[in-house]
C-alpha cells in the first residue's frame, strides 16, 4: 500500500483521465503509479536526477511504461528534454 501522504497527494491532484502530469523528483515512482492509475488517454512523466531511482520507478510502473502511459527521465529538471514527453 502507498504511504498515506502519497495517497492524499494523489487525491488532491485528482488528475482528469486525459491530463498530462509531470512529477519532478519521482523517486521510486509510488506517487507516479497512483496518478497514472487514474489516467485513460493521459500521460505521466516522471523526472529524477538519480538513474537508480528512475530504474526503480520503471520497474514499479512497468505495465504503464509499456502501455505508453508513463515515461521516465533520469536528468536534472533544468536539463530534461520534455518536448516529446
């Protein structure tokens, strides 16, 4: 189960099913998975400067990554190429 603070955050953000979401500092991808689970045709992008954490987020969100709902970038936000995300 997700930590209560992340479940609360997902409820506050409450993305519409078609929205595009950017999570900066996605860490292990827990919040990203909660948000992406609310999307139908929308997309979620997670950015973290730690390649190790991005790898963990990719494993946690494998099905959503494979489906194209989630994409991940290992980069500092100021260096991230978000144009195609």
